[in-house]
C-alpha cells in the first residue's frame, strides 16, 4: 500500500498575519541573517520597517521561498541536462 505523500512531513501552523524578525526568517529558511539582510537590500525579499527593525510578513517569506525553490530546481535540471549532453552518465 502506498503511503500518503505528506505522511512524514512536518506541519507548521503560523498565523497568516505573523511577521518574522530577520533572525526568525533566517532560521525559517535555514540561511544566515546577513543573507536575509542582503536579500532585503537588493529588493528580492519584501519587508517593512518597525522603527529601525525589519519585519517580514509570513506570506512574503513563503512567496520568496517558493520562488527560490523553483529557481533551484531549474538550475539542478540544467545541470542534469548538461551532464547528459556531455555523456557523464548522470
């Protein structure tokens, strides 16, 4: 019998209006805080300022995550295609 696709997947419940600090966003994406700051400063990750602090909406963080995963999958597929073209046996 085939297991359901999400049987072993963790579930996270986050209020839709929740905002992350840059530290929380970095932990959520498993990247460094300086990387989050760089992505904010280059305009790749939406945020708002609360005084001198940056806040990132959960929905914006999820949108960024989906976009980055899509780009990663595309890059991996290109690498696999290149390996096939070169006859590397991957």
